[in-house]
C-alpha cells in the first residue's frame, strides 16, 4: 500500500513539474515562420563591430586551410563591395603574415544578387593552369566570407545564368545553396 501511495505521489509530482515548465502542449504540428527560426551555426564567426568599430570579415587561405581575417572598416561594406575586397586578395601585411588566396583562377562577373538570405554569385570563365588549382578553397573563401554577414544565410553559384556545380570540402559537387558548414573541415583556428 505504501509503495502504491509513493507511486501516486511521484506521478502527481511529475505532472505538477511538467505543467509548470511553461511550454504549452499542442494537438498537432504547426509551421514555424521563417523569420523566427534560429540560423544554423556558421563555421566562421560573424563579423561584428568591436568597440563600435565596424569589422569586415574576409576568408583567406593559410597552410592549405581557410582562415577568417578581420579588417577594420569605416563602415560595413555592401555585399558586392565585400566580395570585391575578397577577390583583391590579401593586403601586403596579410601576405607577410602568410595569408594567400585561391581565387586567382576564378572570374566573378557582375555583382552579387541577394534574395531572401541567398547570395547568388555569377562565375565567368575559369582559367586553366593560371593561379591555384584548388577550387575547393576558392569556393570556400567566397561562401565563408559571404555567410559571415548577418544578411546572408546561403550562397549559390551560376555560370551563364545556370546553376554551377562547385566542389565542397568533402569533394562532392553541389549546384545548390551552400553554407559555411560545407567547408567546416577546412577552417583553421585563428
């Protein structure tokens, strides 16, 4: 009898605790509006102002890996301006510190188009034998740089207006939307 009373008391306490947790129950699933979903974690730390000074994040190459480089800025650059800075490569100081770029063999045509968190980048011709041959790092630089922005969730690539299959870090090809997670195993600690 005492065992039975103890079980009933335990069940009542469990129901009381569950009822008091503040999460209402629902009878059926419901969609979550897109704006209220948390963003997936990024492999690169999002560029944000430190001490009120805007910081531009660019993903460069060092020791065959991707590294986030923070550049102080007068203001946060527009997305196409940030991509142009990335395509310009490392500064003299960054080169002295061992940073390089794998983007020398890829031509980006036009500006970046941003729609609903997806940045679309048009790729022109790719040079043969000029610059670096590791396209995985090149596309990783673009994806990691653009997804470090608060307004970019994914990056897609086009060639002549058609989806372009680009390499991910796992050596697979994708013509879909990419995130920093697709290149996570190439990211080196800073």
